[in-house]
């Protein structure tokens, strides 16, 4: 009886032992597979520094953007359906430059030295180009096109480049004088650049529309560039 019964001191020692004291002696077997990946693939510091543009100078940033705009100008002058640079790397710097330059060239020179006659014309050209581009973009989206809003604005804005060239040629021809032959030459130049703008824009935008609605998407583009071409053809200094 004395051996079977534990003394009060032994009972207190047993009850004071931790509940999970035996778990510290348990070791994980090497045969048990452990699933999961604890290594995180990351780029090296040199690669991050090369791809980062935060450390470049302002001159490098401006030159990089100007080169990108120049490449897009070349894609408009030589449009190809397989080239989606205007859609992939879109920007609005080129359309803004073309819109401002066209509006400035369409300004009439004031005889009495006042600038009041030129300001509404600049605003008119600026609003017509941007409002027309936004309207065509919304029409494309409503027809089910898979092109984003700013991608469409980028393409329509960059494709004004041939009309800018037509406006520059017409300004030079108007310096020589006005007449029927001069008008016919300007008409031919404007029609050629108008066709160039339509073809360049449709080369990038036609594939983004449903097959049975391409005509509905191209028709507003035709009207948009026709209005701009008419403003160029009817311009008189």
C-alpha cells in the first residue's frame, strides 16, 4: 500500500511538468518529404538598375521620348498591319505636337497687328481634332472594338502627320501666289495626304473591330480626316 500510493511531493513534481515537454525530443525524419518552395526568384541589382529610369538624367529622358515619337512618325509614314507599335507603346506627345503645329499653321496673319483673329482659329482646330478623335474612339468602343481609349487617340493623332505635311506644302505654295494652277497642285497634295492618313489609320484600327462592323468604324475616320483636309485646302493667308 505504501509503494502503490505516491507521496504528496511526487504528485506535485508530476503535476508541475510541462504539458508538451516530450515534444522537444521528437525529431523529423529525413525520409519525410517537405513540400513547398522557400526560394523567391528575383532579378539581380544590376538588372534592376539597367531597367530603371529613375536614375537617368532629364536629357536622357527627353531624348528617349523624342526617339520614341520619331519611330512612331516613321510607322505612320510607312504603315504596316503587322506592326503594332502605335498600339503597344501608345503616347499622346506626338498627337499633341501635331495638333498644335497644325493649328499654328492654320492661323491667319492679322493685317492690323491684332491677334484677336488668330486665337479662335487656333482653338477651333484644336477642339475639332481632339473632339473628332474622342468621338471616333467612343464609336469604336460602342461597335465592340478591342482597342483601348488612349490607343485609339494615339493612332488617330499620329495619323494627322500626312495632313501636317500637306499644310506645310500648301503654305509654301501660297507664298508663290494664288491661281487655278496653284489650287490644282494644292488639291492634289491634300487629296494624296488625305488618302495617306486614312490608309495609315485603318491599317492600325481595322483589325481591332469586329469583321461585320469594320465599315461602320472606318466611315467616321474618313469624315474626320476629310474635315481636316477641307480646312487645309480652303485656307488662305
